[in-house]
C-alpha cells in the first residue's frame, strides 16, 4: 500500500495536536520547502519548542524520527510535483519528452555535475573561518592521539582524513565500528582529539560518541553543514560545508567534494606549520610504499 502523503496527514490531524505540535504543524506546512534543509535544532528554535517536542511530533505522524520525517516530506513534494507536471501536459496536450540535446549526449549533464561540484567548493570556501582552522591545527599539534570518526557515508570521509594525515604523523587512528567508536570515546582523555564527520549533525551514533568524548574531557572538532544541531552542542570547533542536500539527495558526491576540500585545507595548514616533522614522516612513508611496489 502506498505511503500516505505526510503533508496531507499534518493537515488532517490538526485537531489532534497539542499547542506545541500545532506550532510545528503550522510552520512545516508554511515552510515545507525549507524544513527539508533544516536541522532538528533549527526547526525547534524556529518554532519555539524543544527538540524532544519535534521528535514526538514526527512520531505522532508515523515517522521514525526527524530524519525520516524529512525524507517523507521530500517524497510528498516529489509526488505533488509529478502530478502537477502531468496535469500541465494534459491541459496542453503535449507529451512530455526529454530535451533533444540532453537525450542525444552527455554535455548538459556533464556541465550540471561540474557546476554542482563547483558550487559546493565555492560555498565551502566562503564558510571557512581561519581562526577555527588554526584552532583545530593546534588541537592536532597538542594531542597525544587524534581519532577520525564517521558513520555510514561520513565514514568514507573519516577514512580519507586518516589516510591523509597518517602519512605525516603517527598519532592518528580511525575506528570504523560504531560500538567500538563508543568504547574508544569513553577511553579518551583531555590529551585526545575527536575529529568527526556528520553532514546532518543528527546521526544518533555520531552524536553519542561526540557526547562521550566531550564528557571524557577530549576536544571535539566536527565537519558538518549546520551550525546548530545535536552534534555541534558537543563540538569545540566546527568546520562548515556548503552544498545544501535534501533528504532524497543524501550522500551526494558534491557534498563529499566539499568535505574533501576541508580535509585538504586542514592538512595543508598543518603541514605548513609543522613542515620539518611532516616532511621527514612523509619521506619515511614513501620509502615504505616504494619497497612494497613491484
């Protein structure tokens, strides 16, 4: 059975909502194009309610949580858009076909993909704060151990960051299993740094390990899209990525490009400040790799 349109469900359940839920319902219906890009913290602040109220509201609508709610809103919008487009074709009597140029070759698509990556990089560059970048570099310099964490798609970025920095300093680790991440976080001290990736800042596993590390006294640095989210509440430093993603676009390559840019930026800044040590370690790493190459 087809899933009910959640926007229509909000309208039909109007008399079942509490005062706080009514505030959320009204805001969601009047800002449905915006909420899919908002963190749970942003929505709670916009409606003057707590994050727990947002979660209860989403579950009352049958969603598993806020992220699932945003996915359902996106699906509902996509269905409405498809219906409107079909009706427009019916009224004009014109059958909808792809543009000849797009069907004939890849030029248009290649340009669209390129522009998406370019936009992500440009937006991220504008969001870079030099003081924040320097503070993270200093965290790395002073730490006994640096832990790169991420969950799901964000784990790919954690692996990449670990691979990059492992070539120039020996004190970096990347724990991949979420349960082992939680254990590692509880074992951290004030001499540890957690560097964590989470685009939404709302992944339960990511928020949990950040909280555990924070409570253990470790420094927490996060790469995320939102300045206010459950994750950033535990972060000592935040690097922001551009490229807004709707829930149905989650894990886009353009967003990953923006995160890779930040990894490289941080790496270059660290290398610049610690050139002698980094160069020596890099040469040792290269010699090891060369010996293992036929």
